[in-house]
C-alpha cells in the first residue's frame, strides 16, 4: 500500500540562491588542476619558442633565396647585408625588407648575422647565422658545428646554433675570422 506524505509548502523555507563555500572551493580546485595539466602537457612557452624559431628558419631561407637571385644576376654575393631595411641594387628590389630577428635588441644577442669573404670584391659564398631558442636547434644544427676546421673563432661564445651556407665555403677564411656582430 502506498504511503502519501502531505507536505506543507508554506512551512518549507525557500533555498537561497548562490554557491556554498565548499562548492566554490571544489570548483577552484578542479579548474586549477585542469590549468596545471594544460601547462604541463601543452607547455605554451615552448610552443611560442618553436613558433619563433620556425619564423627564424623561414626568414633565413627567404634571405638565402634572395641572395641566390642576386648571385645569378651579378655573379657575386653582396659584400654586406643590412637587416631590417629594403635591399635594392641596380634598380632591382631583392627584398622589400630584409627580415631581422624579432628578439634582436641593442645587445645584438639574437640578431641575424651575415658573413662573406670580405677580402674579395666578388664573394662566392656566404653564411647566414641565427640563434634558435627551442629544441629545433638540435634537429637542424648549424653545419659548421660538424666541421671544426670551418668554425669561426667566436662561434662558441656567440650562442649561434643555426646557420645556412651558400656557395663554396672557404674554411680557412672562416676559421681565421669571427662571426660578424648583428645589425
């Protein structure tokens, strides 16, 4: 037999709206746990560094393509390159703006660098240098790192770990000179 209870709605207090302290603490705990896991697994700082390094690699490859175009037009690589400005020669615009590392500052720590044989009026090789900050540097190291006879004098103190080489590199010249300062 079913039992029915009579509820007097006039005597029951209406529940107040809002959250209790325990509910708020549990919500905060769950949210902080999720945020912690996201930072551990996604590591946003490393992702930002990877993106910046991918941009650095792209910049140097774009500059290399323009340098090779210049070589095809003139038979030589340019003796200097000004980063952050338009590169124009003989009426031809090779780059509207030669890229510069976004982290380049007054200390020139992270600036791109360009080296050629300064003793020649018509350089036949060049090296573009950059400093990668993420693990991409381990995947794509500067080829000079595997050729001790081609290491510039100050290679280990400049924190340079990425480079692109064009042309027939003169290791005797490179080994006797320092990496030029960033501009």
